[in-house]
C-alpha cells in the first residue's frame, strides 16, 4: 500500500487531481462572487 503511493505516477496523478480541484474551487468562488456582485 505504501509502496503504491510512493511511486511517482500516483503522486503526480494525485497532485494533478488536487490542482484541478483547487482551480475548479477558485473558479467556482470567483463566479459566485461575480454573481453576488451583480445582485448587490
């Protein structure tokens, strides 16, 4: 189990997924703030 996660590919994939999640989260927040700004 530990060896599997110590491999370079799983870590790269994990970082890529996390980066995509963070980018999507930031985009979602920015869109929400933009809509909120339009409502105000």
